[in-house]
C-alpha cells in the first residue's frame, strides 16, 4: 500500500515537474515579439526568434505581431475647401517598432492601436482635404494626397511605439446624389478650356497663313519683275542684233522687202485674193523693174 501511494506521489511530482519545466521555455517566432511579464508588468522583451526562458508561475509571456499590419478605415465624408463633399475610403499600413512602449501606452492591444490610428489618420485626412479645392483633391489621387496626409500625421504615432508605413486611398469619389451634376460641371469647364485652346490655335494658324501668303506674294512680285526685266533685256538685245544685221542700205532694202512679203501673205488670207499696192511699195517696184 505504501509503495502504491509512493508511486502515485512520485508520478504527481514528475508530472508537476514536467509542467513547470515545460512552462519555463518561450518560443519566439520570426514574425512576433514576446513580452515577458512579471506580476502584470513587462519585465523584458524578446525580439529575436528562437528559444528563451522565463520563471515559471511568476512570469508569463504574451506576443505582439512583428510583421507589417493593415488597418482599413471606414468610408467617411470629407469637405473640401470649396465646400464640396467627397467620400474617402482609405487604409493604413503600419507596424510595431517599439513593443515595450506599445505595451505601456496601449496595454499590448492591437485593437487599441487601431483605434488611435483611426482617429489620427482621419483627422489628418480631413485637415488635408479641407485645405484643398475639389479639383486638386481629385488630381492628387496619383500619390500627392497620400504624401500630404503622411506629412500631416508626422511622428505622432512614435509615442505608441508604432510606425506608419503609408496611407493609401482605395476610393475617393463624390457622393452619389451630386455626382452627375459635378461631372457635368467639370465637363463644361474642360470644354471651355478646350475651346480657348482651339481659338488660340486657330489665331496662331491664321497669323502663320497670313505671313506665308505675304511672303509668297512678295516672292511672286519679285519673280515677275525679274522676268519682265529679262524679257526687256532680251528684246533690247534682239533689236541690237537686228540693227547690226541690217546696218547697210542693201540689207535694209532686203529686210523691207521681206517684211512686205509677210504683210502681203497675211492680207491674202480668206476669200479675197485681191492685193492693192502703192507705187512706193517694194513689191510694186519689183514689177516696175521687170518692165
């Protein structure tokens, strides 16, 4: 009987010893921090992955995420500087960089951290958008709006041991009740701008056309003047050559005779074949000589 009781006691001691021994080990993964607490307060933080030890019963261990976290804000209405309402839907990428400060200020609660992030980021978004016109807000969706909100938040989250990696816009649009009217106004404004650019372009084109037409007219006038000058010089040269060719009396009489023949040939065209010559005509002189 004593042996049986002793065996039971020994088994209980071994089991209790195993439990105590097992509870002395802490396994920390690569994507987490381990907070070792003693009497409810953080004694130390294990930041490196691996196996570590704690005092059984006296010390306990909690974990915090070490990886990049995402918090999705609820869609909310924001008002621009020109009093236009817009619906903003955003999310935040964040991570815990100081687990001890995180535990001390937020009681090691991710939910508490998300509540602070929600308040701070929403206020920053509201302040940034309220300082911009609606058109600037819409055009800032390519990244500038997120940069301005990050600047507005600044380093305020560091007091909680948190680092905000980025604030991203999932959706930024107009309320459904006035979306059509705003789009029509924007289209009208863009049409006015396009019409202005078109008018300026047509004005520039007309100036270019007028300048080109003027240049062409000047070139044609100069070309015609040069052509007339060349023709006049050619006629003068022709007369000079002709004068030299018939500078003697015999040559002059022959030239006069040829011209008379040409004149007679021209007058005999048509049905009238009668040719009347004066006595002083070179042709008539031929006939007189023949007699």
